[in-house]
């Protein structure tokens, strides 16, 4: 009876069940590790993106409150400017071209406003320069409040982009 095929198959069933159970447990553990690694990547990316958002928002707020002129290379205004400028190159990798273009637009508008502020300290601005300065000042005021909306698709973890 021990030599029959059915008996030999029946002897192998427990080992097959153990192997199947171990395989399923291993697959479940691997899937959980994948899910954990993915969540960690999302968190790390969120933290890096949030740092850039805060640098942009702080920079826009300083310009809104104090203007663009950087009196010297020290102090909170210059530090906000430096941190903002250092984030422009990596913004394209972390967010995409739209945010990279937005940061470049902020930088260009800041340089334009800064130039007008310097000129207004040396001489009276022409009517067109005064209008341009007012438009840029209003732009920074609006963007200091609107920046959150631009960054929201990248920082809302429920709708990950």
C-alpha cells in the first residue's frame, strides 16, 4: 500500500501546502514592503516640495511687505531671496515645467521691480515706469496670496500629482 501512487501523492500534499502558505506569506510581506516604500517616497517628495513652497511663499511675502531692494548680503530679506533663487533649478524636477516657469516669472518680475525701485531712489520715474512699478507691486501682492493655489496640486496627498 505504501508503494501506490495515491499514497505517495498524499504524502506530498502537506509539504506542498506548507510551501504554498510560505509563498503567499512572502508575497504579502513583499507587497507590504512595496506599499511602505511607496508611502515613504511620497512623504519624502512632499517634504521637499513643501520646503520649496515655503521658500517661495516667504520670498513673495517679503517682497510684498518690504519691496525688492536688498540693502546688503545679510539679514532675513537676503536669506529669503537666496533660498528662493537656489530652488529654481530643482523645481522643474520636483514639480514640472509649470512651477519652474512660475519661479522664473517671480524672479524676472523681482528683477524688474528691483530696477524700478533703484531708479526711483535716484530720479523721478516716468509715467510708464510708475505704472509698471504699480503693476508689479500689485502682482506680488496677489501672488503672495495665490501661491498656495498654484502649489496645491503638488502638495495635496489625496490628489497626488
